């Protein structure tokens, strides 16, 4: 197959969507499929061979977010699809390049798959005039977009149920991003501790991810700080970068334990696996996750987890089996108490560690990639938009008009629905 993926975030950006796209693309190519990725230009040096990644001009980090706003340049995308002779389009966002994916799918009569990676309503704080109405608009926009697609992918069962509850009528399949089990199992925790001057006997509490405002990181930092103030032979390793980094540092300074906080930045390659293995326990407090990919990665490194219940997290966490799952509205004091109890019981941690690895085996890259390829095949064979080898001028104009009308209807319906006072936020 020839698969064309559209994404608003991609390497060298570090984040769940970028990693998901790159992981699936690599594994699909390994299985013999051709994958072309259409993504925004990035401020840093772009990664990936030019023939595999087509960069479109874009404004970076819109309003401090991880999204890039593309600059419309006629011809780049259509020329790419035409030259590549794609069999299917896969959109990873419902707006920006998501709109471009829909236009390309309609223009070339190709089936469109959409992965609902993110609970987009949790990102409205990056837009001026954030409000409940705006959150409803974003929810409705993603729902309307999903209903214009042939197939929708949810990264977890909880997200699938949420999408159906919100009104998605298109077929929805659960398909999490796969993880490289062998890579994380082979991490060297001792090497990480030595590099960052962490004593062998120091208890390491770990966290990996984007340090973004929507990740509930001040809560996590305050909870961990409570534990460390009472247990000086412990440290908090926070790997990643983002706008919440100053808040985390300030919380540890206020508690006079700044020296127990280690923030080494973003990790890739062996350092990432080493970081997971070095941790005695992994902590997580985000309520905006759709899959909880970092939890599965931690578990692949045999590291148990303490996390708040959330969409996506609940598909990975097994309370008192591979860690502790607290209620979403748990207080910082409760999180700190549970953390202390877990770290005080080494036999229980060892049991959780074994169970964590068993959980991670259900998220292997090989299984996920094979399932995605199978889903593509089924979508192509059952598509309402059969592939046409030639499209005359009249058909091109008709398809363009229909696509723009669909996009206009999508946004109009989302806008009207957002002002409904009796519409619940879900």
C-alpha cells in the first residue's frame, strides 16, 4: 500500500502524536508499505529523508502550543499525492493540515482515516478568549470532522466510548501506538544514575513527557515535593521540556529542595530507555491523555506507575497490579501518601514491576502496525470514495466545491452546537 499521513506535529518535535506518526510510519515501511508524511516545517533541522517527509511552510508553536499553522502554498500537497499515487489518506488532526487531508482525500477520491489522538478541548487555553463555548466548539469540530471520515481510530477504549457518546457515527476502532519492548527492557539505569550523579541508594521518582500546562504538572510537583521533604534520600527526575518547567522548579525552590530536582531536558535514543529503568517508580497526573503512551513505556522498562485516573490511563493501569491508580480528583496529600506507602514496600514494588512488563507486552509495535495495515486494507476495500486513476476538470471542480462545502458545514455545525446551553461537556 501507499499511505499518505498528514500531521500538525512531527519530528524533531517531541510529543505523543509526533512519536505515534513516526513509529507507525517506520513499522509500516518495515512491513513493505510506502509511507509519505506531510508535516509543517520546523524551526530546528527537519528529520527524515526528503522523499519520505514533505514539509509545508508554517508558523511554529501557535500561541505557545505544540501546533504549527501552515501557510497555504498552492500545489505542494496535490503534487505530492499525484506523484506518490497514494492509496489512502491518514489524518492525525481535525484542523489545519487535517483540513488539507480532507481536501486531498476528496480531490483524489481516496478513503480517509482519522486518528483522534487528543482531547482538543484541553488545549483551548492556547487561544485568546478561552471559554466553555470555545471548548464545546472544539469538541464539536472534532466530532463533525470524524463524521466526514471513512474510519476513525481511537488510541484507547475510553476514547472510543467518549467519541461515540459525543456523536461520532463513522466506524471507530481502538488502536494504540505500539512500543518497542526490547528497546525499553534493555535500558541501563546504572548508566543514567552515574551520568546524572545519582547515588545507587537514592530513590528515583521519574516522570517523562511534554511539560505543558494541560498536563497537571504543578499538582504532580507539589505531591512529589511533599514526599521528598520527608524523605531526603530521594530525588525527582523530570525529563522533557515545556511551559510548565518554571512552575516545577519554583515549587521545589519554595520547599527548599531544589537540589533534589533533576530536569535534564528531552531524551531520545538510549538515554530515554535508561531514564525509565533508573526510576524506582513513575508518576503521572495528566487528565488529558488519550492513550498514556509514556505509562506503557515505563512499564516496558519494568517500572511501576502511580497515576490519576483519566481517559487513556485507565486502559493501561491496573490498580494494585502494575501500580496505583488514584481517582482523578485525588488531593496532593493523598498522592504523596500513596507514593510513600508504595516506596516503603519493596516486595510489592517488585511484584508490580513484573506485572508492569506483562502489561506492556500487549502494546508491542509489531501488533499495532499489523493491525493498522489490516485496517487500511479493510477501509480501502469498503470505501465510499473509490480510487479514480483519472479525474477530468469537471470532476475536479465538483469535488473541490463539495469538499469546501463539507468543511464549511463542519465548522458551522460545530459553532452552532457550541452555543447550546444544555449540551453537556464530555
